[in-house]
C-alpha cells in the first residue's frame, strides 16, 4: 500500500532557462545559482533539474562538497 502512494510523482520541466527536458532531481536554487547555472525561476526555492543539468551541477560543486565533508 505504501509503495502505491510513493509511485505517483509530478512531472516537471527542468528549471534551467532554455531547457525543456523532464526534471529528475530537486536541489537548492541558491546552490544552483552559485554554481553558475541560470535559473528560469526564483532561486530562493528549490530548483528542479534534468539529468544532464544535474550532472553539470555535480561537476561544478564537487570541490565544495569535498570541503564540506572535511570541515566537520
């Protein structure tokens, strides 16, 4: 029963300007702006990214994520 409720997902477009693909992940809009990707929506909210833009975001923020893990 629980799996049936979770399987229903909203289909959203990617929030990067000019991209029409379906979003697969949601991340912080502020982090996306900081990484240098241009959003078509408000950066204060979460940004929905397609697979290609999520990979680009991960590559651009790799150094920051490594430093965050070493900080604690």
